[in-house]
C-alpha cells in the first residue's frame, strides 16, 4: 500500500494492523523520523528495538530477514529500525519479503530515496507493506507543528514564539520538539497543568534565534560568503552547536532550494518566485535575500551534487563523531569556496 504525506496519519493505524514492512522515504529526514515514531507508537507492543544500517544490509542482504524472524533475547516482541540512504536496503528487503514466516515490524528510514526507487516499487503493491514519501514542510506547516507539540506538552505559545522556535530549529521538527520539551520542563508544564511560555523562558532554556543559531552559518556556506565563514565557524565552536544538527539544517535548505528550482524552471523569474513564496509564508520574509542569492547559485546538476555531497558527509560524521566538528568545518569551507567562484 502507499500513503502520501497528507494522508499518512489517517492511514497509519490501518497500516500497523495489516503491514509488517514500512518504507519511509523522501528528502525530509525529520518528517521520516516523525512518521517512524508514530508507527512505533501505534504498534500494540513494539517491544525491543533493533537498529541496523543500510550500508551493512547492502553487504549482507540476508541479515535483515534473519533478524526479523528471530526471537528477542528476552523472548518478547521486537521491531527493526533501519537507517538507509537511497536504495541501500533493496536486496535485503527483497530477501525479507520472499520468506514465508511472518517477520516482526521492519521500519526502513530511507532518506533521499523516492517512491519511484526500486525498494518502493518492490513494496508499494503489497498489502503487507507501506510506502510513504515525505517532502520538507513549508514554514507555516512547521509553525503549526510547533503549536501542536506545545499544546500536547501543556505549553501555551504565542504565534511569535512559535515562529521563533520554527526558525531557530531551521524548520527541523526534531529540534523544535527538543525545544518544546525543554520549555515544558523549565515551566513545569503538563497537559493537566498548562503553563504560558514567554520570550524570557525561551531565552532561559538557551533556544537559539535566527540571529545567534544555525542559520547565519548555513547562509554563509550556501551563499559563498567566504569572508564570513571563519567567524561563523568560530561561533559554532563557542556555542557548541551540534555538527550533525547543523548539517541537517544545510540539507533541509538544499532540499528546499531543489523544490524552488523545480518551480522556477531554467528561465523563470527567481525574484518573483521568492516574493510569491514569502507572500504565501512558505519562506520567512527576512530570508528572502538569502534565498535569492542561493537559488541563483545552486541550480541544475550543481544542486544535485551538493545534495549527494551532504549525504556522504552525513555518513562520515555519524561514523566519526569525535572528529565531526573538524570534518564539518573542512567540508563547509570547501563548499563555500566552490560556490563563491561561480556566478
């Protein structure tokens, strides 16, 4: 079965009753993870989580089927959580669905794969599998999600504070959820005892704003502002910004640029498109200048290569967390220098 981004939540309860394999794909890594968390929460008894990497399954396709049909160490239920890039897990999925015994639930979080990939085509027509694709949300969607998260945690947010959290999180709902959780703890809020948050509370928990968080560095890199980059990298170290979180912010901006590039086409009016997107609140008005510059620089194959390079860097950071900050700084310097030399 297939689900779209819009109907996923309504289909999910039926999917966990009927399906055993869930292939969640697309450029929105945060949306994919939120969807996976929702599916697990709907399982009657998810039990133990077994985490696997797509790269490992590509080398050993039989392993997924063996794990999915084996018994938990403690005899209880289990589910398998696979993080993959593109079609890494295709052969393992083909082996899994060809087996006869029913597997435990298998969730494949396939960032950068699409619903046209080999894995998706393998599973989409099966009644015991679900394929869903997720695109980066626009600004209004993230603000709405922030408000919903806050309501669920018992935190009362004004529209301005919800906007600030969405921008500070670089439109990544995982980061936004962490900020809401910190706010709830700070305010001693709960659904049974709601508390109102204000700007002082947001500052107290250390929430970043667009002026002192991720976005200045994201914009310096993607706009090719090499003169600003050393200062921004120094600030990254001083503020202790998470390298993977920062890379996710760059990946999300690159995915959004790809969407905009598809809309404007090779000869469209970039300025008019940016104005229209800002008018529809899919781009924050303060970011119009940055989008204008970046969309003119990152077009066509150049943008595709950037997305591929971000994927490779993401894997490198996860594999070498101790050197993540250094690896990220080196790569971002290279990217900024490359685009600075292009018209």
